[in-house]
C-alpha cells in the first residue's frame, strides 16, 4: 500500500466477491485491487502506507467485527471512505458501523449493481460537500461559537454549558454541538447520559488527521439537533490541546452547526480561538470571595487582549452567576462583582439543589428534567442573549447517527 494513494482497494474472504469488486473497479477505470484476505490482512496492508480513497472490507470470518473495525478506523487516512459487506443481516451491526463512520454496509452475496450504487452514493456526498464549500467562505453563513469558562472550580460551568447547548438546540431549534475540552475528567457525557465518541484527542493533537469523516466518528448524536464531542482519556495519558489542532476542528464545526458551545477548562484559557462576528464568551462565577477575585483576574486578562480572544473581548463577555441565593455561600453581592469589572452580571442561575440533583440522577440537563424551574428559565434567558437572529447555514453533517434522538 506504499506510495501514492490508490483510488480503491478491497479485502475480501472469497473469490466470488473479489470478482464482483474487480469488475466494478474496472468499469470505473480503477486498477483492479481486490485482495483475498479479511480484516487482519487489511490491517497489515493499511499500516504500510497511504490508505485508498475507497476501502471495501469483508466482515465475514469474525464473530464480532467491531473491535477490528475500530482498529482499522485509526489506521485510515483523512478522506478514506469505507464500504463494508458481509452475510450478517443485522440492523444493530449496521447502526454500529454507521456510528463508526462507515459509509455503507451491503449484505452478501455481493452483486455489481448494489456495489456500484453504494459507490455512486459516496461520490454524490463528496460532490455535495464540495459544492457547499463556497458557503464556507461567507462568514455570515457559518456557525457561532459560545465558549463557557468557569472563573474557578465548582461554580457549575459545565452545567451552564450543557444546559445552554440543550436550550439552544431544543427551545431555540438551532443545530448545536457541545465540545468538551476536558479530555480526561469532563462530565458532559455523564450529564447527557451518553458514551463518549472516539478520536477527539487525536484530532486535537494531530491537525493533519482532521476532516469531516474523522470528526463524525468522534461525535455522538444526543438528539436530532444536538451533538456531543468529548473524550475520556486515561489519567496517565498525556493529552495536549494545541491551538493548531483546535482551529481546524472548530472550522469544521462552524461549517456543520449553527451553534458551537465550548466547555473550556480555565487552565486552557490560552486556547481560546480568535473570535468571529457574533461569538460570545460566558464567564461563570459565584458570589464567593474566590469567585470575585478570579472573575476580576480573568476579565482583565480577556478584555485587555491578554488572550487570543482579542482586544474587543469585553463586549463579547457575558457574566453568569451560579448558585445565586445559596445559604452560607454568598460572601459577596452582585453589586460587588459588577463594580469590580464595570459590567453587569447578565444572568443569575438560582440555587435549586433538588432540581439539579434530580437531573444528575436522570442523566439529563435540568432544562429538560425540570423545564419549569427557575434555573431552566435562567438558561432560557442566557440562550436568548447568545441566540443569533440570522438564517442558519445548511448542515454538512447529515450522517452522525450515534446515540439516537
């Protein structure tokens, strides 16, 4: 497999399917490249050089092909499209393969018409994405970024991010994605009762591997309008978020979603991307002395242009006070924070421990589990503050199917 990328390659377990593949390849003017041998043979070949544009894989011969397919996904270069086939007529397998980013699954016996149709559908999707490329150059048609940053630990920044993303997607009917950059200990997947996807850490660490298909494998679809990008890397694994890696991920998300809600650990404040028109930053604090101190420090850093958010960050920042009204926890008042930063607190999220505890146990945002509580109303006001008043771009991400909605 070394050298230039081949247009297609296939790894099959029996000659009848190999013959079908070769005839289809020949009809398209591609070199005949159908190798007898299953997933193990494919893994050995793919590790030796560039992976083909179209990769066809025979899943027969393994009781559970998913572990091998997941390993193969890590070997594929950006842009490789995969078609799988096998004798199993299993809807569950089909959904699992689509969730992994496989383009199509065909039930054997393989025939030329069904394989050619599958390849035509892939070509149509590639052409559609290319045609939409013109819209990407128009800033007004791209998604908006709302970065959520906690002034200190324990103020509920992740809860704000989760509920904001949920409200934007459901109440405001925006196509949204929640991106959690705490790759080791993030809790967005727990809050939404989802399993994390695969590959976000690799995408952030290696920008050359970032493309739409790669991100689709990492994304989990929570509802029809809300997707989640997160990870649960091992505590012993070194994970580095580089601005060079975050930029292409955010660029793709802007093309595919109307709203990107970024749950940003405060230790990664230097990773804030340069803002686009309409981007906002939500700074979450509480009414404690530590919250006052750290809010002022972050406000000065961001509004003075000390970070990559830029010198006009002050007008983009919304301050949200959480745990408002909590007995014994309010060491300072709202007026103290407003005086220190010279700006009003935009939203107060009231202290409602029963509602938040119930939502945590149910694995859903409080805006869903208790939509009539005062906290849900506060998240609604926050969504109104960041909700755009323009026409949304058409989504490029139609094939993220993991998680259901």
